[in-house]
C-alpha cells in the first residue's frame, strides 16, 4: 500500500488526533550532553511493518521538547539549542559545551538562533538574548517573549517576526535600530508575516499565508509579488508559533518559497515549493505534496506532485542557487528522511536517516558542511549530527538529554 493510501486509512482509524501541545512540567533532572559519534551513509526509506501515528502529549513523555534551532558561523563553529539550552562547538561538532543552561523539556525554549559576526542572538520565551564573543556569555536584551524569527543585518539593525497574540495567527514584521532593545512595527501590506530575509540592507522579502512581498529601500516600501487566496496556507488554529510560509534566497535573483497547507493528515501538511530566477518578479510552482490534500490550481502555479510532506516546523534549508533540503518526518512510515533538490525544486530525492525514526529537525549549511538537530519524540532527547559531504553521509555527534 503506498504512502498516500496508507495515510488516509490511518487517518480514518485515528480521527481526532491533534498536534501536540506543551503541558505542565516537573523540575528538570540533571542535564547531560552525551557524545555519541557514529557515521552512517544514507539509503532509501527503512522498512517498517506497522505505520506509526503522530505523537500526542498523551502518548509522549512529559514534559514536551518544544523547540530546537541551529546556526552555523563557520564549518567548525556552530550553535544548537535544545529546548531552553544552548550548546556550542568549536571543532566541527566533535565536542559540545553548554554556553547557556536550561531544561530541554519545559514551557520555555529557544525559537531561533542567528550569528551576526562573532556574536549571536536568540529569540526565546524569556525574551531576546544576545551572546558575547564566540557565542558565550548570554544576556537578556529585551523582555519581548513574542519574537519567533530573527534576521539581523548588523549588531544594531535587525528584523524579527513577532506574534503578540501568541497563537500563530497574528504575526507581524518588527524592526530594531538599537540591537533589539526596542522594536517598531513595519507595514509590509501583508495581513500576516511569518518569514523575513534580507540579502542586503536595502533588499529583502517577507512571506505570509496570503503572499510574498519585496522591499528595495530598506523596508520603507513593499511591493506584493504573489497573492494567494484565503483558506490554503493559514496556520492551524491555536497552534502557537506555527509558520506555513517561508522564503530563502542565496543572492538578489534566485530564491525559493516554501508553503504549507493548514490542513494536516497524521500531523503532516501538504505544501508547495516555488522558485524565482529574477528576484521574485515571477514565481513558478515547482513541486507539491498533492493528492491527499487539495490545493487549487491557481495556488499551485504549475507545481507538480513530488514534494515530501513533512512536519509543519521543519523548514527549507537553501544550500545553493538551485538546491535546497528539507527534513521530512514521516509519521505514517515511521521514518525521517533528508530530501534534497538540485533542480530548483522540480524534483526531490529522499534518503532515510538510519539513526532515528519519526522526529522533526532543523538544518543549517555552509558549503558542503551540514548541521542537523533532531527532536526525538519517543524519548526526551535531541540528536546533533553533521555532514561534511553535502548530506550524503552523516555523523551523530552528540545526544542531549534530561535524566
């Protein structure tokens, strides 16, 4: 039975399942960071005898690991967050040190990490955090706990996606001119903004469920490039911090847009990948998760079937002008794949990660070096893995766990 038919059958049997939400949590046990190096070469999807349903809070250990993030400064230096804890490596992932301690499974967590020179910023439930040199010595810059996505251009000028309603459905673009001590709202013309990326101080894009807009004057004026009808890409109701829209550029002309449907099946979403080669003047639909979730032709813009589904939190890592990867957590087949395109999103090749089953992840890349952080659903652990050959093989570097 193929994946689509199996997904439909399991969805009928398990109707009523919902996305996991965080619950009350006890005091965390003593944290440990377990180095566990092992190298693997990726192959096709692993054989499984029984499809696994997406985890719910009732099925999972309590409390829930609510967030993870990864940011690479060089091929040797990177930051990873596991829940509310931040770790750093200075030797390509060989060893990791805790530079900001905190529980990995609690209501508090790090949402996003970004390097700006040799200092780093973190958006968290505590507020905006900033490190000292090399990612150490973290301090709170702002008490704003509604920041989700960061895009700092300098250590003083930066943008962020904020959601004052804390339900994922009121996200707006904010700008700071003083390193995050204060923010002002930026009107992009979109009713909801979920992603921002600038490639220079003047040129940047935002994406939201209703479309994509561009600025060429540092955010003073915005021009709509794509408009989507309502009802396709809005986030699930009451899903905190959910994003369904993303843009990713490597230069001023060539970039991807990655959109998810709000409807989910077995905690997976349908989606569409778009591509532009002219700075967004024209966008083409390249691939979609079509078939079991209906997407209107005017939304597809020519996209054909072939995109993996994935969890709603697994973003697109743009690795080159025509290449990108995604972590595809398959709750039906109970495996996690790294899916990659080298054809501007038109075709995708997926390879299973043999050291995990169903888990969501975040990717970061610098040249052929890849960084991967995975949240493990059947136990309170976060796995850190690296690749030096563009994702063809992976080495498990460390396992972060509580207890």
